[in-house]
């Protein structure tokens, strides 16, 4: 029997890139993308799905004989702080619906991402450990700590093969920012290629863990394809790609677009960023399933501008 994969939240930053990649791996017709909104560019099978409604989710699973779920839908950190109860309710209800459906339909595997937002002031700022204290400062982080524990609970109580990564800030060219505190590192590229000055809402020396979309996808697929007996973490694995400050990113961009300008006007997101680590120790992931990132800061910047230029029908040389 072939794997049939459902991607929930396929219009988001990771889902936009992950759904087409999964289709390449598993074959056309074996990946069903879903979201509460209609897709913008996805050309494969798509289902309009409100994942807060368990019966809607069950109907899609039965219709397509789903064997795996990638549950990517969530209200992110900055957006969630505007309405914490609403964000909590959506994040928790969709999570529990997915876990219950996984138990009821005996799915083979489930992917439920976590985030560096689970960490806080007591977690340690430099090379934050896998088993560091989880002390989130946002409702998004609180919901992700709860999600990690629910994942562990469903694995140990119901033998659900649920797997998770604590994503750092994800930088991608496939989609626009979606309300996260690390989204400056996406928006800045769009401003630069449009010839606009960028106003950064974080201080110039605020170091945060980040990962380029190619590495994020690589880690996700590698984790899900790893043999079950090698998975020792059933809450969520620490994941690291690279760490940098807004000023370091700005200088790397200026190497490509010398005329680019930036100014710093920190807002409420600075306090969120200050509660997060500067760097992450992902040695457990490296040991268990041989994780290794491929992109450094300069390579990531070159890749981002190459693809953004293609989207705008510009020659890459014009932004060098």
C-alpha cells in the first residue's frame, strides 16, 4: 500500500514548499494539500479544510485513505500575542483533532512541528540544550510546549509514531512572512530586491537561531524517513541551521546589493526575541538521524536573491 500524505496548513511558509517536495518524493496523487484558505500556486490535489472541526478532518482522511499527516497549521508568535485565547484555542484544537484522528484511523506517522518559542529566560542563551528548561514567553510557545507533551503522551499511551522538530526561524522565498518574530529575516529580502529601505523591529545585535527553507525541508524529510528505532525524542528535537543578528544579515545582503539601507526601530517583538536562545545545540538530532545543515549565511543570501529575482523576472546579475 502506498503512503497517502495529508499536509494541513499547506498555504503556510513551510507547507508551501513542503507539499510540492513530498509530491516529488511520493508521487503525483499521493499528497493531499489542505488549508482553510484556497491555494495560491499549488497545482496538486487540494482540500479546503478547517482543522478545528474533527469531522471535517476525518472526512478528508477517509476520502483519500490517508496514512501520514504533516500538521503545519498554527497561529505564530507575534500574531498570537494580539489575541492569546484565540491563538491557544486554534493551536490546541487542531493539534488534538490530528492526534485523535491518528489514533482512530491508525495512521503510520504524524509530523507535528514545535519551535524555539518553547524556550525562555531560564533555558540558556548559547547552545541551548535538548533538555533545557521550557519557559515560553508567548502563547505560541506555551501551545508548543503543550503540543510536545501531547505528542509524547500519544506515543507512549497509544503507540502513535509522532515526530517533531523545534524549528528555528525559517527563511524562505516561496511565501511571505506569516506573523512570526523571526520574520524580519524574510521581509528584509523583499525590501532589498525592491530597492526599498528596511525598518527592522529588532535591535541590530539580536542574535537568533535561523534555518534556510532547504535545510528545514531536508531535516523534516530525514526525520520522517528515519527508522522508528532511531527516534529517541518523542517530544521534539532541537534543530539548528545558522545563527545571526539583523546587522550581520544586513552586511551579507549589502555584499550583493551595496545600495541597500536599514534602520532599527525595535517594537514589542524585541521582548519576545530577547527571551529566546541565540544558538541551539542539536547534537541529539545529529546523533539519532545524522542531521547536518548545508547552508551558511552568505550561501543562503545568494540563494534567496536568485529565486526572488526569478519570481520578478529579473536577471540575477542585476542584484549582484
